């Protein structure tokens, strides 16, 4: 058997196995005191503005957001286990059947640090953003194309994720 034939056979065998990998729930950020000082000043300004404009709910949301950001900074991220199997997407102990998804797309730009699988639900539910880590995106695409339609129009990560990365959230 030639080297090329062995390689093709190995890739074919890989497609029959469920694809599995894991990633951290959130990226642990190393922020210095300046980031907290700037974010605190902006947050305090927004809270004061909300109070002066009698928009107390807005002020409460800003305080809660600050609490969540601060809490996440001081928690160890959980490890999330992902598997793509015949019956659906497995995330830790939950199974999401493929029929619940409208489609998927993969943004793979390692030079920008973006290697994500995006799964879009049918209806108004938010999308899943799943880091691929060291998983081969071609194997993921080949597996998911058996069950879902790939959205080839999407070539960049969502604006919300780009802004979160820029602002270090």
C-alpha cells in the first residue's frame, strides 16, 4: 500500500469516529490596574448619568455588568468538552440535535487568533461560538456537512466577538 493510500485510509477512518475536543469556558485575561481604572471610571460615569436621567434600571445593569466582569476575572474557567456525533452536538452532558440548528459556519484565521465553529439555532436563539483549538477545521466541516447546511457567506467573526476581544472582555 502506498504512502498516499495509507494517508487517505487514515483520514477516512477519522471521519467515522466522533470528533471530540475541549476548550476553556472563557479566556483568562491578564488585566492591569489601568484597565480597571478606565473601566471603573466609565462605569461610574454611566451609573451617575443613569441616576441623573432617572434611568435607574440602566444604572443597575451597569453595576451588575461590572460585578459579572470582576467575578469572571477571578474565577478559573471551566473545561468544556465538545463532541460531534451522529445524533448531534454534545457539549459536556447536553445533546443538541442537528435538527435544532439552522446551519453552521467556520471562521479559521489563525494569524488573527480566530479559530471558531459557529452553530446557529433555528428561531431567535443565540448562536454557539465554539473554539476549535487544535481540532482540524476540515474534519469538522466534513462531518457537519452531512447534517447541516454551511453558511459560506460568513467570512468574518461576528462584530460582537471582535469588539469583546478588542475591549478585553
